[in-house]
DNA sequence: AAGTATTGTGACGTTTTTGTTACAAACTTG
DNA sequence: CAAGTTTGTAACAAAAACGTCACAATACTT
C-alpha cells in the first residue's frame, strides 16, 4: 500500500520484507530516504536503524519510522536513534506522502550556505575555512567538528554530543579521539586556534574573543 | 493549552495573539522555534511566515504550522513556505511536544537552562558564573556547589545535604571538604563572595544582600 | 599497485582539580 | 574571659583531565 502510494506520487521505491534484506539493499543502493517499520520479522526496526547509522555510507540517510505503538515513539524521537520523523498507524497515504516529501525537501535545501560567525567562514563545498582572506584546507572530520562547534555559538558542546554527531550514535570510537582532532584543528587554524576553548570536565566551545593566556 | 503543555515540558514559551505582534516578538526575541496557527485575526499565518522568512535575523527560525484545515497542508509543505513541520487539529499535547522536540533536536538548539537570581547567572554549558558582565570560570564541583546553593534561594543547606548531593550517598568524602570548596568559591567570586554566608553548626546559604562585616 | 593522506589509538608528560591535613581565627557558652 | 567548638585558610599530595606525539590502520590517489 505504501509503495503504491509513493510510486503514484512519482517517487522511486524499493521494498524489503525483513530487516536483514533492508540493510543489504540500503548498503547497495544508498536511497535518499528510508521508511522503516518497527515491527519486522526477525530484526527489529530499532536494530536496523542502529546498524545503518553506524556505517559511514548509510549514516546520513534520513530514517522515517512507521509504527503502530504510540509508546515506542519516545525512543524513536529521543537522541538514542537518529530518527528524522515518524508516522503512527493508522495513517493516510496522504499523510505519509507529505512527510516523506517534507523530509526530502529539508535535505535538499540543507547543504547550501556558508557558515560564518564574523571572524571565520566555513565553506562546505570546498571543505575549508577562511580567516581574514586566508584559506585553510581541512579534512572531512576536522571540518565537521569545527562546523558543529560554530553552529553552537558560544556555548560548549560536551564530548558525548560531539561523538554522536560526528560518528553516529552507536560508533565504537573512543571519546579521547575528539581531543586529537581538536588539537589538529588548533594547529591548522594557527592564531585563531585558541578560539577553541576547553571546558574542563565537559567539552569544547568556540569563543569569539581568543583567550589570552597569562 | 499549547503554552501550558510546552511549559510543563520545561520549554520557555512566549505567546502572541495576532500576526503583527507575533512578527514583532519574533524580531525582538529570536526564538529557537515558532509555532504558527494558520487562522489568525488579521494577518494569515502564511503571511507571517513569509515576512519572517524574508528577514535576515528571523529567516533561520524553524516554523511549525498548526492548522485545522487539511487542504491547507499542501501549501504549507510545498516549497512556497519554509515550513519545518506541521500539526493538524485536533492534536494531542503529546503529539505537539514530540514534534517540537524533534525539530529542536534536529536544529541542535537545545534551549539553554540558565540559572539566575537576578544578581548572578550560572551557565551550565560553560561552567561559569556571570556577575555584572564579568565572567568567572568555575571548576565542576565549584559550579555544582554554587548551583545547589542558588537553587535553594535564601535558605541554608546543611553540610550533610550538600555532601550527598555533590558526592552521592555512599561517598567517602570528608564533611570538611565542603568548607574548602566554599572558601575557593568565595575567593573566585570576589566581592560577591561574601554573599555565601555560614550558618554556624548547620551549613551555608546564599544571601541576596552581601553582608557587611564590621 | 605503490604512494599519500587521513584517521583512530595508546602512551606519556603537563596542568588542573580535588581531598586531606594542620593550624589560625572566630564564635559560643558558662 | 577562658575553654571548647566551629569555621577559615594555606599547603600538600593524589587523582583526574587534557595536550601532544608517534605509530598503525584505513581510505584515497595516481
């Protein structure tokens, strides 16, 4: 029923009948969006999501959950899983279509603008930072880390948050790895590097005014 | 009804009764999220959204539409307006809360919970206190201790309470350790330090008016 | 397929934080 | 005002958190 509704709306649809094959297909085809029922034969929808979010090639795919049980929604929406949206059964095909379209549209319009805080500008298309005309090439993780800090303004991000947002909610990466990337960032950014301030026992933040030590 | 539901969930809510005042408040306060009814006295919700999306300072704010008319949803979701999500009347407070939380989480703008008593403000994300524009960096335990005192208002906390709340009920930490931390706090806070008053034989409290000795 | 760049990990040194102790100062009580 | 409590202060040592480096593993180029 869902497949038909979406195809009629002009979307390309691939279906899977159980969790394992869903994962296989997602890996192979890397769709723009995944609709995931929580009640599946064998593997639960939660597990499928967890696996996909832990793999580099599929982690970015938005997942919309479909469920009949209202009490599961909290877990879906919570930080635990990277759910993008949800639909509760029974739902109209129209409702489902609207939500998928909304998610797809959000994703399209997302990766556009440069990110700037006045001093420093990040360019996602070139994966680099600009400071006073100077261009600094960054690696992918360095860039994303810096972008996360900048999006958060003056406030600090704790290591757990950063960990989840950089490597996904189920990654095996050590917390201290963040420190290393921070260090690499500081080195590359030169003088602007000490804008990255460490909040002891918590995480890191970007200060507008570089801290003057001693 | 909506306002109450969200406030109960710990969100800060500002309300506006018509389109024009909504725009004014959005411009002035730049909220993290806007809930917008389509049926408003005077200006329509569409127009409010258009105005906000056309102005630099408010364009980035996610707008969640609230509507009773299903046939309006297409326009909301369509490219025409930059809607982030929608809720159709009648809806449960729970549904609304879930969707707002989801949007906020996507935007990574978790509303910051500052603790203030008018004179001093505590910022958990930076682990610091602000007094008259001056920022004072605190260590983790210092911060928690000060936060505990502030939460308790004018009343005094006894050492046993503080001990449990800082180190847990099974800790091996000496009671006198609190005194040391109090001392460190006083030193760091400077003049505001003597707002921390010792209640002999009991514990400590935060006075609004600094005590003038001698 | 070899070479380069990127990334995660473990080890090590440094700095910061934290709890304890000892002693001085302040307060209480009789 | 003197003895006993309670609190303030400073110094010290242990522990925790952080920065840095070198190296191995992986991914990416050419």
